[in-house]
C-alpha cells in the first residue's frame, strides 16, 4: 500500500488536471454571439468574444467541431486569415487550410463521433472611413475548412507531430488536399463598428486559452 507521502504527487497532478479542464475553452450555446454551421455530418459551433469591432484590433473566437461521421477528420488549426467583403459589409474569419501551402500544416485530428473545442483569432486590419456615410462592417462570419479524408495524409500527420521542422507537402498531394477539403460556413454574427478604435470588451487571456485534452 502506498504511503500518504507517495500519494501527494499523484493527488497534486489530478487536482492540476481538473483545474486545467475547468479552465478549458468552451462554447456558450446560449451566447447571442454564437453561430452554427453544418455540412452533412460535420457540425461547427462558434462563439465570438467581441460584439464591438474596430480596425487593427484582434478578432477572437472559440469553436467546437463535432465529427458525426464514421471516419476521422482533421483541421489545420494554426492557419487563419481575415478578409472583408465591403458589398456584404461582412468580415470573414477563415480557419483551416482550404488551399495547402508547400509544407504540411499542424493539424488537429477529431475521431469519429467525437468533438474538439479550439480557439482561433486574427486581426481585422482594413481602413474604414470614420463617418456616417461609410460602409462600416456589420457582421462577422466564420468559415471552417476541414479534411474529410485523411488516408493520403496519415504519414505526414504522424511525422509532423513528432518533428518541429517543416515537413514538405508533396506536389502530388496538392489536388488530393483540395478534393479532401470541405468548407463549413457558419451564419453571420451582427457586430457594432467602433470607428474610434476603442479596445473595450476584448477577450481575456483565459477566454483565448486553447482547450486541453487529447484525441
């Protein structure tokens, strides 16, 4: 039987794990800034932390991907871009690689029947005239790109998880990536434009913290 002194490190580790899980990122399904997207058997829930947007300020979201398929899927969670459709007055936050680069990006794999909660962010850096006639942004929309078929990428995923060095993505797999990619578009979230550039109501460090756990 283990002594009480031997159990202290184990107990401490369990407490720290529980505390970390309690602080893990999550999507508040009752938040009015939540958006939903679904493409067949993949569901994405997104929560935007700002309801007030200005130029050159961070745009941060927590998003949950639920894999309702019978095979694993993956997302290049570090690939994020921000664009602006002036006609639609919509800021587009795109997560995941729709078109691959020349190296294998970091990916998070989501097993069948499981879900994963992650965080992402970018900077909206578009000049908007500060007057009442300007077409200021009114919405934020999140687009999530996932790989539905990992068959051709299993070896690259395994190698990239074991090495900090960039892993080249063979040219032969470029079209395979495009074919395996699926884009889930969430509904638009209304926001208020702040032409003064005030940085009130930005997400806290805890809100931006990525989820913990394994897959």
